[in-house]
């Protein structure tokens, strides 16, 4: 079962695994969900270096699965 969070704005978010496919800049990338859907991933805080092929976890809003905040990398 996925972890569920409530954001500062009150919307419900879930944690989903992603794979980074293309790095756009140091804070933004294109990534895929396990079902193959392409999303934009972004870093809210510095600390993670984005690289193509990197597996990570992202917070996705239940209202908008087109983007996700990358929160950690997966070894």
C-alpha cells in the first residue's frame, strides 16, 4: 500500500516510484511511473542530483498525476 500525505495546501498526496528518463535542468526532469505514464519530476529542495536512469520516490497529488515532487532516491 502507498504512503499517503496531506500537503500544506490540503490536497492528498501519495508516494509513487519513478524512473528519471531525461534531465531538463538541475531541479526538473521527465520521469515515468510504473504504468509507463510520463510525468515531470521536480526538486523542491536541493540535495539530490538528477541523472537519467535514477530510481526515486515522488509525491503525486491525487488531483494531478502529471507532476511529482522528488523526495528521495532508491538504491
